[in-house]
C-alpha cells in the first residue's frame, strides 16, 4: 500500500495527516459520507493506516495500555449509542 505517511514517521506527522483527511471530509460531502460509513476503510483508501498508537495519540492516551485503550473506546462508543447525532452530547 502506498501510504501518505510511512509507519516509521513521527506520531505528530501521522496526526497531521489524519487531520488533513478530516479536513477533506469537511470540504467534500461525498467523502464525509464515506468516512462516516466506514472510517477505517476510507482512511485506508486514501493511504492512511490507523494503528493503536495513532488512536492513543488522537485520544490523548499515549501512556494507556492496550486494555485501557479498548476500555476508553468502548466507553465512548457506548456513550454515543443513545445520541442521535453520534457526538456523545
């Protein structure tokens, strides 16, 4: 796969690429719909591979264990189950 950011790049560079993809989604309604429907496949399609460490950085959990990361993700997903907008508020 031809990635926008090599896996060996710094986490800051990887975060900037994810932000750029999200900016694209905000500017392009069709891409936003794709991203909303299948975030991992959409990111992969534009050459971005999301790792557990990427999720830790994006969520501000850089020192979290795998178990803690999964717990946080599960809690955040559970908290949005009843929200119609999916934003958790």
